[in-house]
């Protein structure tokens, strides 16, 4: 009896031919399509995006209509390869939710806008690891420049910033000897000036209050300045760090709770808070603890936040100039970009934008 032929086994899933899903594209039109539809050259389309003032009003209007109809988006990568110069600046910020850093961003954005550069932001929430990831991501897109807001990078971030062939500017603080351009102010000097403000009034028990260092390394720099001023005056250094409080206002309230539990004859006569939010939390908490400020304790902050002048007592603080720092950082980047085609890069420069002590009622030592 003849044996029937075996039926071929069905192909296993691994053997079945894979069908690759089509890649999604941001836009299907090219610069050449836009040029043809508008009746101009591709160079004119490129100029419309990069130097619109060099394109006539009539042509700009025609291109605007074609671009709106086609949804054309210029490729930043292609533009970089074609011209050797990108139109994007990456800025890695410590805390974009802060009004101080918002003003810093506004200054940078205004400085770059006139030059046709687009500012892209990354928020790190004071994390060195998140900063490293953001710098690496920005570097992969070949930006025109990188701006960062700290100088204590991880070793890998430091190496990456040294390796990129674009201007790198460290902002907000300045630390002599760094290999990058810097725009800001020495935070240690802020701590020195606030401590001396109380010392000059005769205070001898002066405390510096801050949150855990990992949340704000600039506050640690200010505490170092405070400590040097105290030692210079022959006074005891008293730096306290709060617990992992929910926010800066709560951290300031925690400092007041500690103060209220200490004997009056030995507790701090004045407290330098790391920032205005902590100082505000302390001022708002004090009445519920039976403390009257500045009679029981004088206080100061840093930042000159909008709430500072509206507190009771009004808060003495150091007023930085974040908008001016951002604007200056943008100008430094533009100057470095202009010098780049000439060959040898400019040596690192340090640009100081100073703070100002704003004296109000909260820091008055009452004897």
C-alpha cells in the first residue's frame, strides 16, 4: 500500500517572514518640495528659517503659506551636516520650577531669539546623574552650544563636556580654575556677606540652615562662605541641615521648631537661611510657636523672591540677577560661535554678575 506523501509542516513563527512596520515621519515634504511649490530656490527656503530678514516680505508670506499647507519641518540634523553649524542650544537646568531659574531661562531665550537660535531645556532637579543623561542626549544632537547650571559634574559628564567641539558655558555660579567659560557669581561670597551683616550688628551666635546637600549644592557653597566669615571673626560655626522635609517652606518651619526648643540664653541670635523659601517658611511658622521675629531671632535668605518684601517682617536677602546672567550667557555663546571659524578656541573666561544685599526688617538684631 503506497505511503501518502507527508504534508509540509507549517512554518514556525521564527521562520515566518517579518513584516517591518513603516517608520513614522514628522513630515513627508522636503525642502525641495517647498521650494518648488513656492517658486523659489532651496537656498531661499533655508534662508527663510535661518535669516528671515534676508528674504523679501512677499517671498516670506508665500513661503509661510506653503509651509503651513505642507506641514514642512526643517531637519536640524540635515541642516547641521550641510552647514556645519546647528541652530539649537541645549541648556541643562537644576530646577525649571524655580522662579529664579525661570528668569535665567528668559534671559537666555531673549539673547538667542534675535540670533535665530532655539533654546532647548532639560530639568535635572539638582541630580548629577540626570545632568549627565541630559548632557549626553544633547551632545548626540550636535548642538551649537551647551549651557549648564552647575560645576560639580560627575567624572563622565566632565569628560563629555571637555570632548564636545562646541562652546560650553557654566552659569549661575563661578569657581576659578574651571576649564569652561562661566557666567554668574561666587556663592561663597554670598555666605560671607550675610554672615558679616549679622556680625556687624553685634550678633555672636549665628546659624546657617540648609536642606540636605544633594538637593542644592550651591547652598553648600554659601554655607562655606558663612563658615569662613565666622572663623575669621573668631565665632563658632553652626550649620544645621534639615530632614528630608516635603518642601523648602516646611524645612524652614522645621528650623523654627528646633530653635523654639533651645534655651533662650544659648540659642541662635540670627539664622542665615539657604534661600528665601526656607526663610519664608520660618517667618510664617514663628508666631504659632510663640516666637517674635526679629526680636527672638533675626533671619535672612537668598534670592529676593517676590514674597520676600511682603512677609512680616519683610525679609532681608541677597538679590541675584538671573535674567542678566542668562542674557550674558547667551552673548558669550554667540561670541564664541562667531570666533569658532577663525580656528583656535578662546581661553576660558569668567564673567561675574554680582548680587546685592537687600536689607529689610527681618535681619535687625534687637538687644
